[in-house]
C-alpha cells in the first residue's frame, strides 16, 4: 500500500478530489482574465470600467449589463474584471514576499540555531500576537493610502507563520541522514542550505501559500470594504461592496455580486490549497487513497473496505 | 500520577506563562509605538489629521511630545498606557479610556456569544465529519466549512441582514436593543447581564434578539478552522492502537468515543481556540459597522474613517492585549486538558 501511495503522482492524488479540481479551474480562469485585462485593458471588457454614465445608473442585471450598473452608471461586470488584477495581484504579492521573508528568516533560525534562532523566534512570536486586520488597518493608516502601502501593511503582519513553518521544516530535514552525509563530505554551508534543505521545504511552503492566497484575498477585500489603504474609485471588489451601503436594500445586487465574486475567488484558492495539503501530507495520503479507490478498485486487487493501512499516529 | 506533583508543575507553568504573556505585551506595545511614532515620516501630521493647519500641528507636536527624543517619547507612551491616560478624543472631547470602557463590554458580549456558538458548532461538525469519514455527510460538511471560511465577512453580514432582517424580518437589522424600551441602568456595562440584574425581562429578550444575528454571522465565517482540526485529529486517532485497546478492555462504544476519541480532538481544538478568538475579535470591525453595534470594532472603524489617529492607537493596543489574554487562557486550558504539557514543562519530557 505504501508503495502504491508513493507510485501515485501528486497530481493524480490532487485530482482524485473533485473540490480541488474545481479550485484549480477557478484559479486558472481568474488569473487568465486578470492577465488579459492588465495586458489588453479595455479590450476584453464590454464597457469602460471607469466611464461614468449617470443616465444608466442603478440598472438591474440584464443582457446588455450582465451584472447591472452601479450608482454612477458604471458597468459592474467590467469593473469586476478590472478588479481582478488588484484582487489577485495584491494577495499573490503579499504571500510571495511574506514567504520569501519567512524562508530567509526560518532557514537562518532553523539551521544556524543558537542566538539567531532565539532572537528570530522571539520577534516572530511578538508579531504572531497581533490581530491581523486591526494591525493592517493601523499600518495602512500610518503609511497612507495607495496600493503599494496596502501591500506593505499586509506583509508587515503576514510573514510570521512562514518563519514557523520553514523553521520546523528545516529542523526536520536537517536531522536526516543525507544532510549528515553531506556534512561529512565537507559540503559548504551554502550548498547544504540551498541544495539539501531548501528543495525539501519548498513543497510545504507552496501548499501553505496556496491556501494563504485565499485568506489574503479576503483580508485585502475587507481593507477595500472599510475604505482604508485602497484609493477610493479603484475597481476593487471589497471597495465596490463598501461603497454601496446606503443602497443595499434597493439595489442589493450591486453589493452581492462583487461579494460573491470575492468568495468564488477565495474558494478557488482554498479548495486547491486544501487538496494540495492533503495530497502532500504523508499522514493523510492513505486516507485520500482510500477515498480515491473505493469507487474504482484497482484491477487485480482486493477492494479496500477500511483504511487498513497502518494508521499514521501509531507509527510515530 | 501524584496530584501534588502535578499541581506544582501546573503552578510553575502558570508562572512561566504569565511572565511570557507580560513580555509579549511589552514587546507588542513597543512595536505599536514604533509604528505610530517612527514609521511615519511626519508623525505630527498623522496625529493631527491630513487637513490640519500648521498651528494645530504645532499644538499636537507639543501635546504628544513629538519633538522629544525618541526614548523619552517611548517613556511617555508606556507611562500613559500603564496609568490609563489614553488622552482625549479630539472628535468627541471625551477621555478615550472612558469611551473604550463604554464600547468594550458591548464588543465582548458579542464576541463571547459568537465564540460559544463557533466552538459548539465547529466541534460538532468536525466530529460528525471525522466519524463519518469518506461518506456523503463528510464531504458535505467539508464543503460547508471550506466555503464558509472563504466567505468574506461582509458578504455573510449583508446576506444575514438581507435575508433574516429584510426579506424574512425575524431579527432586527441593527442596534443593540429596541430603543422604545426604558433604558437599563449600567452596572457591569454588559447589556444582557445588566438587564438580568434588574430583572428587566423585555430588555433582556430584546438584547438577545439583536445579538443573535451578528453573533451567528461572526461564528459562521470563522468556525471552519476548528472543524478541520477536529476532523483531522479524529482521523488520526480513530484507528490508532490506543482506541483499539480501549475497545479491547471492554469499554462501551459511547465511552470510547467520548473519553478517547473526542477528548483527544478537544485538546487540538483548544490550542486553536486562541487564534479563532482573535479572528472573531477582529471580525467585529466589519460586523459591528454593518449591524450598527456600538462596540469597539465600530469605534475603530470610525476612528480610521475620520482619520482619528490618537484614538486608533489605544484601540489597537486593546485589541492586541485581548488576543494575548486569549492566548494565555488557551495555553492554561490546554495544560489542564493535557497534563503531559505541565509535566513536560517541568521535566523536559516533551520536547
């Protein structure tokens, strides 16, 4: 059974789960649209997302305006597409920079140990104690409005979990035999860190980061909803919801549509990330196999009726 | 296990955790100080507001000691926080401490009720999902919690208001109690507690009716993490040897489930609860604003909205201390539920 688990590709494991396949589809479509819009701009949207047209304001969804128009007559469908580069770009940038910072600090702490470890981890613990959105609001208010400042404010509170994750991974990998052999062969520290350890912790960082993009996306849109950091008038999903508050009862779709789009985007990343987490988790793998093969047993094998694999916790 | 030895271990752990919590509080306050006094290129302008006149900026500079050397500023900042001198809210003219004292109980009431709902529902769903692993029930619950934690807070709140306060008006759409009621005298500051003390049942019911919708919304968005943790911890122990042993000893199925499977899952849930409490606490910024709930979250939102920086910083401190206290409580609970932690802290048996 263990052999079977290893012989199966990560990809196959991932797509044995319909939810993560759905997640991947959502991610691919939205990223493609975002890239297309930032390359072609107006070319792919039916209307100009910025053009005001007060005679056409507050229209309900129809065939000419799929999602209706907002209080200034802007086409909501076009604005949703125009919002994708920001609503995907900001979270991806936040997660990318946070994970880079986390890899750097976590590797230093985990591999060098001693005083470096102590200092890095104490500082990380301090930053972990901050309530995220409140702290982001404070930093964003300090730095002033603007997309770059909003991103910086997020990175400020977003990196600590990555340090913990990477440090734990480094400690685990550094105890392996091949690192000891590598040391005995007199490899340079740089070689051990970048060739030996780093490739082994990247997968777990990637999985966590995928899930995390979804979380960051939600928080970015909350920042927009509250009207902090993201300049007013920017096509951003949270801002679109936040600017409606008074017309909520009369024109609910103006708030609900961008809000549901935000949710679908976040669902995409979290389904994909959750699937990847399960598929790469050695502890959970046997259970996924159980799920994958219960319906279609492999030819020539006895159908598995119970997760008969040696249960993970007993082996540790 | 000798109980007196355990108690000693537990007390030493308690002392350790208390010192740790105080250290973290001082550290976070230092960072907040650095943000508010050092990070900005021109702190005085920030504290005075974007459209302040030059004379106002000078006055603000003098009032908040912004011209002094940085370590002196830090000394004033710490001293004022510890003595509770948070300054005067420039918008309302009230002392900020008094305002926080008014808003904080309202927020805590909302947060505690919401957290209780979250814990019960989250653990219940996680347990069901884990015990029915790989059945339609399991995948349904998994889909629900994954979708719920991908739901933006404002979407849940707007849906709640539209569906349960507008289209099917069972709950009021905002506020804390019906304004037509005679006012309840403030004893503890917690509306529900105060109305109970006065035996004012209509006020209590009205408060409860106003509380349910925002509390459920806050819980619904945040319970996913706890369900996932409970589910995976159940999957980890369900087929383990010690559960088999328990059955082999002849324990009945209920006892095995309660004492061996669920208890283990509860330990994992406890270690997560501090994080979740923090999420619920910060979620109040959005929920209170939408439900017109007069709490600290709404106060924070309004401080940001009106560029009221001198108010924002104390609020950030209060929220951060709230999270630190939640962490502390969770740590202590964790070591009560899992005595190995306290023993290990003393002897180093658990690394």
